[in-house]
């Protein structure tokens, strides 16, 4: 089979096949054309002969009738006529018309066909060809002489019809056989004619191919391509010679772009070593040192360097030397690097700061002195927008090597691989550092976040109990910050928080801990501090805030005041949670007593707090034991169609004929570590109701992050949706920006896992800070909820309006649905409609209730 396949692919065999097919097609076409023409000629001749014969028969009959023949003579004529026809290839029949039949009777003949009857009626002669049979119909018309016998006729009357039929099949078949024999005799001639040039071409190609193959066997490296010459190969045909001349041109280009086997093997070794592991990320310099050592096995490279962004306008230059360089050589390389990166790279400029570090691989060998003119640098650049990593990888070689195009190509490949690998390592390292930072820090102020605050508070409480020490906790809240934020815009509000948090921090000792708890609320932890000393610090902070001012975008002077709540360990509580609860209650007391005050708890305050805590804690426990937890649903409405698109799931405790909203007991449930248990009880009842009522819209569920274990959470969640047969895509988990700030690392992993299972995700309170846009990059967001306050401030403030519209534009580009929340009246709704926000939620759309709202009702 292989042999046959190879034969089919040969040029000579191809020519034979083509010639055979062309000859066969030509002979077949010619055969059919000739036989068709011959048949048409015979057809025409037969019709003409039939016409002449019919006229002769008619004339004979006419002569007999003029002599006054008798009926007996007529019968004898017809009999003689029939006997004569049997010896000829003609079949002649005469049919009488009714005029003749009525006088002389019918002739014993076959039944007339439609052609005969037609001629009998219209008196028109006609011919018809059916295959090999040719018929001619001739009508017999009465002449003047005929009227003496045919007394019932008139001149021109139809007396009968003569039908003459001929069968020419034998003649046609005989002609076709003669033509076929003639063609079969001629058929081998074109094959023989085609075989001669095919064999000639085959011989010429085979000889030239052998010569070309012999030349190819001599090529074992890229440099050997220069010895390949095909101009001495003559195939006898201009077209084939041109093919081989083009091959020669191709090899000339190939030697300029091909990679030597030695270089290829080296690059493969590089790729094998570039597995990015945790060890490589920690010690990437060791990897680069090994690669420089390997590189010197195929090229004499004195140094390898990298430049990467480490801070605003600050870059680290790491130079790796193969051997120990002289100081003058270091300076030469530094000057060359500085010259090239500033001249050829837009990332760096003369104001950039470069920290140069030299790393020597083999310190036992001295490197000869190399001047600037002897150094040629090859570089590759990478710039990443997120994370912000920009850098250059380069190699320094001696000038004569830079003239070798093969080596330069190898260097380009190595640098491309290195820049990708080292750039990836740097990006992963920076991303990891960012995750670590945002896991413990507030993105806006850079202070510790709420999550770390609780860890520090717990640690300080444990240390104080062990060593019988003291500490004080202060909770600080800015008075009327909401009004400042609404009046001057969110951007100014962010700058306000940064400026005043710095003012607070300036009044603290080294070792005191300032955290941003959330929004405009801050906590200060004063280790090893008594109440009296803490009161002095609080007064100092309050005075510093009063003496700080800012200028708003419209040039107004903005001042601030704060309210402070304090609690001391162990005077007011023996654990961190109690201390926080008391300090938080004192903060609200400061707010209630006129703001800009500092509140320290009395014994009466502590008694009331613990009583309230006890009541709320008992209510939570009772709700679990007696199944008093009830799901409430608030509708989410399409602003354009007024159609109900979904509901938000809310938590209520119904006991003693009263409904307790979640805000009155969630804090206590959280402190008791029962929030996730309450969440799953609530979800179980909500999903059960969805299944029973065949609810098909979306359900928004608030997610509790504190104390969450991802694997356990997802396992319980999947058990619930499978139990009630609910499609996961119907459930949207909702997380506030504040929770994201505190738990960014945990949330990123959890949300990705939930999204993989089919659940969707929403960010609540989106747009409160400029860091909001970062969350969309980290999480697969389906919905964002915009607070009504942003809508209101956008209506009067051009900066906030631009900020809001940038959020809306971004959301639409990313196919994210926007929901305006806390829409309480028609004015709020108009603001949302004007901004073309898709959905609304609030008392204007519908109050929370125990049933699903099926139709919008104002």
C-alpha cells in the first residue's frame, strides 16, 4: 500500500493518470457527439424519404382512380402494396376517412393512433421521432377528379391518411460499433505520447533530487547552510530550476533566523529551571545566579542585571557578576545601564532613584577589567499595571559577541524568558504582600483594620490577665461626618479621614495602637495605661482634632469634633469583648449628651449595660431553642418596568407578640459566636418557603464572615440547597464594603469557591471609598448596591456626580447590575431613575414582610 501511495504522488504517474483521464473524457465526448450527429442525419433522411414515398403512393392511387378502377382492383392494389412493404424497412398503412368508409367500407387495418386522427381532422402532414422509430403522417385530400367517385366529398376534403413508419435502429447500432472500434484503436496513442515526457521528467527530477539530498546531508549546523548551492542543478525546465533557486534564497534567509542546536538545548534547560515555587519567590537571586552560570557555557556573558520598581520613583538594580569584578568595571557597567535605561525606556527618567546592588557568583576568580566601550547591553522590558510591577532584564557581553547574530538571537530568547519568569516572581511577591497588607490594614488610611483590632484586643487582654496589668480602650467617632461627606463629596471625605486619623496618631505614644474600625469610627488601644492617664490622652486627641482644619473643594474651611467612649481593664470588664461593649456604649452616650465629649462609665452605666446584654443574649438563645427566628423579605424592583426581580432575606425574632429587628440583637449574637448558626437556621426556613411556593426570583442573602471556615460553610450551604432543591444561581450572597476591607484574603477565596458552585455575589454600600473599584478586580461581582446618600450627594455635587456615573459606566461595561438601596420616597426614586439605575430597594418599593411580594404596589 505504501508503494502504491508513493507511486500516486510521483509526477510521472500523475501525468499518466491525467492524460488517461483527459483522453477518456475526450473520446467519450467525441463518441457521443458523432453518434448523435449521425442519428440526426438519419432521422432527417428518413423523414424526407417517407414524405417522397407517401407522395408516390398517392400519385399511383390517383392514376388508378382516374382510370375508373373497380373495388376489386383497389383491393388488389392495397394487397400488392402490403406485400411489397413487408420486404422494405417501411411500414405503410392507409386509413379511410368517414366520407370514404360510408361509401366503400373500412380497410382491414390497425386502429388509428392520435397522430393519424389529428391529421384526419386538420389535414396537416406531420412527422414524429420516437427513439429509433420515425413516423410520417400524410393526409389524402380530394381533388376535382376524385369527386366523380366520391360523390359525398368536396374538393379538399380529407379522404384518408397514409402513415409511413421506419425503424433505423440497425443502421444506428452498426454505425456506433464502427465508431467505437475506431476509437479503441486510437486510444493508446495519447498514453504513449504522455509516457515519454513523463519518464524524461522523472529521470531529470530524480537525478537533481539526489544531488540536492547529497548537499543537505552535509548540513549539520546553521553555519553549514552557507555551503548549500543549488544553482548547479539543471532540470531542463525553467519552472523546476526556479523552485530550486528559491530554495537557495530561503536557506540564505534561514541561516539569519535559525537557532543553533546548542543554543536550543540551553534554552530548554532554562525553561526546566523556571518552575515558580515558593522557594524561588523567596530566593530568586539564587535562580538568576544559576542561569548566568549556565549561560556562560555557550556564551561569554560577564554580567546579568535586573531593574524592578520597589516604590514611587524608586528602583532596585541587581547586577549579577560571573566572577569578581574590579571597581572600575562596576562603575563602567553602572554608567552604561543608567545611560540606556533612561534613553530607551519611557518608564524611567532623570528623577528616578536607582539603588544598585552587586552580586558575585564566583568570588575566587578575578574578572579582567572591562571598559564602557567593551560592553554591549541587551535588554528586555516588562510593565504590569496590576500589580504595579515594572522592570528590565539585561545581559552585558563583550562587544565582539554582539556582532554575532546567532548569539544575539540566543540572548534575546534568554532575556524574554527571564523577564517573564522574574516579572512573574515579582508580581506574585507583590500581590502576596498586598494580600498580607490588606488582610490587616485599612486601604484608605493604612491603619490596622477591624479584624486585626480584635486580635490585638484579645492579645492585650490575655497579657493583662497574666501579668495583672491594665489597659484602656477608646472608641472615637467623628461628629456629623455624614454631613461633611454629603456636602463636600466622597473624595473629600476620604481625604478628611486620612488627615484627621494622622492628627489622632500624632498624639499617641510609641506602642499605642490606632485602628480604623469602620467608616468614621476609630479605636485606640493604650497598653499599660490607667484611667487617669488615658483621660489626658483623650483630651489631647480631642483638642488636636479641634485645632485641625481642612479646605473643601469650594474653598470652605472645614473643622471637626469627635465623641469618645472609654473603658478600662480590669476596672470595667475582665475580657476584651466586655471592654469593647462598654466603650462602645459610652461612645453612644457621648453622642446623646451633645457630642464633642468624652464619656467614662460609672458603676450604674456598667450595671445597665450588663443587664441589657443579658436580656439580648437570652433572647438570642431563646430564639434558637424555641424556633422563634423568622425570615422576612424586602422586594427589589426594576425601576423601569416596576417588576419584582427578587427579595433580600432579613432576620427577625418573633416573641411575646412582638417583632425584634436584627439590628437589636445581631451584635450580641456575634459576641456569643452564634451568628453563623442563626444564618443557617434563617436560610433553611427561607429556602423551605421558596421550594413550597415555587419561588423563581433571586434571593439576596447577607453573609457573616466572622469565624467563618470556608470548607465547612460551603458544605453546609450545599446541603441546604440540595435538601430544598434550589438552583444555586437563584441565591446572591451580599457582603458589605466594610467586611471586604476587614477580610479581603478570606473573602476572595470564599467568593471564588461560591461562584464555582453557581452562587452569585453582590457588594453592599458600594462607592463609599475610592478603593471600591479594587474589589471588582478581585471578586466575580454580579450586583453592586449603591447607598441612597451617594445618589443625593451626586444630585448637588459635580464631583460626586462624576464619581457615581463612573461607577455606573464601569458596571455596565462589566455587565454588573446596579441596585439603589434605602429608597424611601418618590424623590429618592426619581434620583435613581434619572441616573438610569436598573433596580431599587427600600420602603418606597416595599417594606420587609414574612411573605414574598409578587406585584409592585406603591
